[in-house]
C-alpha cells in the first residue's frame, strides 16, 4: 500500500466503510510511515472536532417510510413500466418487415431468424431490467 492509498483508506475507515482486511494493511502502513501516521492523527482529530461541533440529528421513525413513499409516487409519474417491451417489439417487427421487403427470396429465413433474435434480445432485456431493479433495491 502506498501513501496515497493509505490516506484514502484512512478516510474510508473514518467513514466506516473500510473492510477489515484493508484495515490491517492500513495499520501496518501507518506503523512504518511517519507522513501517514501524522495524516491519520490530523484526520482523527478533525473527526473528533466535527463530531463534537455537529448536533446529532434525530429523524422520526416514519421519516424513511414517508420519504420512500414520496419517491415511489414521484417515479410512478414517469414512463409506463411496459414501454421498453413495446419499443423492443415494435423495433423488431419493423426490422423484420424491412428485411422481408429487401430480401423477399429469403422470407422464411428472415422470419425465423427475426423471431429468434427477438426472443433472445427480449430475454437479455428482461435480465438487464431485473438486475437494475435489484441494484436499485439494494441502494434503497
């Protein structure tokens, strides 16, 4: 761990987001580096002063629930949830139709390949949407 990484890790540890294994590496670096040891002391002192100077805010137990409900209402006013599905199907139908017009001699192949492509891309779209929703839920 170099000094820049150690100083970033020190700030992460003060914020409480430093994994335990990195904390051990950080402590080892600080033990052998005077510059980082002084940096750590200054940061800890600043942290103590900020905690002492800032009043502790207490939110009502309903605050988080109320905020989530308001956010949900705000999001609901956007696009309908099924819009990406419709856009995907319209785009695929348009592409298949265009290819049928351009390649009438291969119409059977165009239809089969087009339907297969539509199914595969719809599957990937559904997986991506599900992953993004799970990611969004984890952030909440």
